[in-house]
C-alpha cells in the first residue's frame, strides 16, 4: 500500500485503529429525511466529535466549511431513490477526478449482493478500486441490503463482506448480526458497522456499538441513531467512548444525561 493510501486511511482510523464515522449521505436516495432537512444545522454541532464524515459532494460543497479539517468519505454511487422500483439499481455518480478535487480521504459505494443488479454494483466496485489504486484513494464498500432487512444474517453478510474485500475494497461497512465474529474472521479488511434505521432507544444503539466493537468491528458509521436522537451531541460522545475508550454501555449512557 502506497504512502498516500496509508495516509488517507490514517485520517479515518485513528491511532487505536478505530473510527467513529458520521453518516449523513441519506439524502441521495431518501431526500430531506427527518432531522436532515438542513444538513448544515445537523452536521456542525457533531463535527468536533466525529473522525470522518460520510456524505455526498453536494452536501460537502454547500454545508461543510472548507476549513473544518474533518476527513471526508465521499458517497460516489447513486442513481436510485426510495420511490423507485429497485434500490439496487445504482451506478457511479462522481468521477474520481472530482473526488481528488474535493480532497477526500476515501470514496464509498454500495454493493447489492444477491440482487438483480448485483453484477453491475460489483463491477462498479472494481472500477472504483482500480481508479483509487492509481490515485491513492481508499474505497469503502457498503454491503447494502435495500429494503430486504431479513438478509442481515451472518451467512449473507460474510458473503457480501468477503466479496467486497476480494474485489479490492480497503474497508467495508456492514451490519451487526448474531454470530458477527464469523463475519469479522472471514473478512481480511476492517469492518465498520452501520447504525441502520432509527432504533427504539438510544441504549439500543449504544448496545449495538458495544457488541459490534467487542466482536471485532473497527468502529461505526452511524447516522440516524445519532442525529435523530433527542441529544445528538451526547449520543455521539457516548458512541466515541465505546469505540475509542472501551467504555461499557452503562458508562457511555452518562453522556446522555
């Protein structure tokens, strides 16, 4: 791995090898989802506590100060929407040239293993990895499941994560599941955990992060379970304490008070 690639990854994964990423890219297929109607208002209070922002180029250019210093993981796949026929029908929507122009630390795209569009999303990944290797930009593969939430089991996620790693992804975003240790052991690149849809309580999200990190995840890439919380700053501080300080859920809960 070249120095530039290592340097960009070190911006995202801190000295302990872990990361707390803040996902705010939901608008690319969901539009103005609740609490993300004004991205700048949502992002700014959380920026001091996140290791990297995952977002689209439109939100980056219009809602994030250029002097923020927070590493960026740029969403570069899309072409679908929540009201469309198939969420898996994605293509690459941002050129690597624009990603370089935006000085990103990594680029991200979704793969949809087992879907009608599996082939094209996997080829999207390989094309992006080829370009990233030329320019020293890491690629994050997101093991998306679309609307089929029942696919979130260890067998399916291990398959998806392993394929992503085999095709050259430098790290993978996936879901926590029962027997998550099997997913970790079968994937040779770091895994970060998606928060997924808003959970019932903040403690549900805190427990999710705790179990995932204990099972081998290298961090989280949470969105709605942080910025849709009644106390977003307290919530991201709680997640940070688990990921970077090894806090228990009970200790992390103190940040919500």
